[in-house]
């Protein structure tokens, strides 16, 4: 398939929930529409930030379908399709394709600890099963396994594997990947705090948690960089830094959901095993929102 580039600020969407843990599609629809109005370049549904491990398949499918319906072609929708079961990931990727997603984001299998050969076969099986682009998601902090540069380059030979979401926080990695991969390859940061530095290392954009609550500012960082306004991009990133830090004071997406609740975007409910934020963390999130200028 032809190479597909995603760029700019792409929001890793939270999945709003009611207090009883059921999905809150009323808030979700408002959130998605607001994201697009604020300048978000793309939407990533049901990734880690969307609490994919605790959603049933029916719920997972519904969130993907609803995101695509609300976006209505205004921005591309990347559907989370990861699992530590290859057959389950294939099924999720096939659903993403049928629903009209622009791409599938597939995380490295967690807990199983596959070898690099196992990773290669896992991603190849998924890419062989669909015709939409597949984006690798490398997040060793959660999955334990790092998709090596060599394995990334090997996978990139598949026509459907078009890029990577890199959450290693290793700023040498995009340089290494660019040298190793023998085709244009879409590199997206998965770390808000290093978004500008990742662009400087040759990246194309960021799949962002912070943009759930600060979409316009996150989009402005990417737009300024693309326009050659390096200092402006750095200045906006400096302004956002307290929020980038604080939204990971406890396990994502609990801080992001609490921030969203303070801004009236959605409730703060997460599903177990994610617990409500501690009082100390609540204070940190509130103060960060004030410092960035999003809350009085």
C-alpha cells in the first residue's frame, strides 16, 4: 500500500465513563467534536489512554465506531488494536478496517515477554490480515519488551507497516530508526514532554495525552515547528511542561481524566485496577492547569 503519513498533534483519547463505570458517550461525543474544533490533527481511539485493557470487545468496537462517526472525515482516526494475544489483535485490526479507521495502532504484546522473533511474527500476522496502515507502538515502560531498531527495520519491509509510536523517551531512537528503515517511515512521539525534541530528531508529530485537555496548545506546538518557528514551538512547550509532568504523577489516564473533570469535559471515573487520584495528586493536577492558564 502507499505510504500514509500522520503528523501534528494527535490526541490519545480518554474514554469517558459514568460513575458506575459504564461508557459516557454523551461526554465522549462532545470531547471528540471539541478536539477537532481546537485544531487536533488526528484522533487515536481506545489506546492505553482509552483504557483498552478494561473494555470489552463490544465496548472497544463501539468507541472506535463512534469516534469515526463523529470525526466524519474531518481528521483521521487511528484505532487502537493491540493485545498480548495475536489472534485478538488481528480481530481488533480487522474491525478497525471495517469501521473505516485510517490506521491501526498496535502495541507490543505485554506480559508475555516475546523474543524479537516473536514480536516480528506478531506484527507481521496483523499486517498480513488487513489492508489499512499499521503503526507499531513501542512502550517498554508498560509492555516490558522493546521493539528493537533491527526488528523495526525488518517489519518496515512490509507494505502495511508504515510507522511507529515511540514512547521510549530515547531521543537517539528516531535517528537510529531513520537510518535503519529503507523507506519513508512515520515516526510519532508517544511522550508529551519530549515532543519538540522528537521533532528535532526527525519525528513527524505526537500522539498526545496532554492534548485531551490542552488540544489547541499542543496543536500550536506542532504547527509552529512545521512553520519553522522553532522558538515559538519551544516557548509553548515550556508553558505546557508543568502539565506534561503532572499528567503522569500517577498511572495514565487517571490524572488526565481528573484534569478533564476540572475543565468540565468529562467525569474522572476510571475502571479498576486504576484507582481515583490521591488528594496530593489532585492538588498537583489542579495547580498545573492553573499554571498553564487553562483553569482560574
